[in-house]
């Protein structure tokens, strides 16, 4: 079975490099269409994307140590 492309109930797996990469590469326009909100959403997403990468790296490191 292939990867899920879209599901309203999809929960990304923070351990999955594919899920993290998909989130990180998703453009801001996918989350905000109102020009007045675009900058604020971009700032929030920047922080969230950095956190997603950090969590993935930490989880990957823990898995290697186990």
C-alpha cells in the first residue's frame, strides 16, 4: 500500500522522515491565503518547522541508542 496523500484525519508521525519533510516543504500558502495573515503564519510555521526537524533528529538519535 502506498503513502497517504490526503486525509482529514491524518496525523503526521514525528519519527517519519517523510512526514517531517512533507511538512517542512509545504509552502506557507497552503496554510494562509489572506495576505494580512501571511506574514504571521509564515513566522509561526518557521518555528513549527524548526521544531519538527529538531524533534525528528532527537527521536532518530534515541532510536539509534536503543
